[in-house]
C-alpha cells in the first residue's frame, strides 16, 4: 500500500509562476486535506475536501485553489506564486472528519518561490 | 480563539533519560487530542490519541500521554529516550467549532545526546 503520495517532492518557482501539487491516496478515504508547514507555526490547514467534487476553505486559503475531481486525488494549485508561499506542503487523508479523526500524511512537497 | 500551545520549541535530553513534552489547549470542552511525530524529511506519523475514557493513553514506540482536564494539558512522556526518538513532535486537537478538523501546535524539536 502506497498510502498518501505527493508529487512533486521538490519544486522551485519564480514569483508569478503557477503550479499544481498532486496528492493521491489509495485507501478509499473520503476526506482529504492540504496543510502547509512553516518553522515555528506547526501545520496550518489550507483547504480540505469531504468527498469527491467538494472542497472547502481552511485556515489559510488565500492564494491557493483546490480540486477533487476523483475521490483518490486532491490537487492544490498556486495560480501566481509568491515568496510567502515558500513552505513544505503536506497532504493528508482520513476516513471521516468527526472528532475521532486519524489522518494519514504524505511525505511532503517542498516548494521554494524566488 | 482556540489554540494549541507547545511551550518548548527545542528540548535536548540524554539518551536513556526520561522525556516530557508539554501541550496545552485553549478550548471550552474536551476535544480529541493527538500526538504526531515527524522525522527529518518525512511526513507525520500518529503516536497516540485520546478520545475518552482512561486519561493515560499508550502509544507506539513506548510513548504515553496523560490528559489532565483541570490543566487543559496533554503531555507526552517516555521513560527512556533512544537516539532514534530525535524528531519533531506535534500536539494536535480536533475542535468541534472548526468542523473537527485538526489544529496543530507549533511543534517541539527533540534532540538526543549520546
């Protein structure tokens, strides 16, 4: 079982460029999440999805868009990258979004915006 | 605002010594509580979780955590630290008002001296 797979693992962008991070899970999980991790700030939720075709904003959604066209995939897009979006991005998935919520994380995607 | 506080950014302990990592949350009711560990360059792995019942919970790798309602704390402990425990540790809370999505603390980096 691959679990949660993120691609690419590393990317360097110039300010204003666009890109898409792909997250794929093979556990048939309903719920998927995108977090960003910055030093001293822990993980902050960007967007999440409670099922195929649905998305919702998290704590820090500005500058990002997401899509969940297939249950197993959750895409995170940056339309016009900014240096403030330099971060490590983690995708996660779970069976449910109730309080008993155990997330499975991907290995992360390190993005640098110059 | 609801928050999760990990007051120690860095902790250094000697191999074989005991360990306690602190976590406090600001929330009116008892949330669901989690500890995750992140090894360098890796995603997050669940160590343990508390949903209800016995306030002392056991996790993987010999870790345990105790929920203390009166102190709004969920501290992580290990009796004898191994060099392989060097990692970053995150406390997380599922808060109902936030749709039970996880809110993470800023993390504590553990260094182990040989």
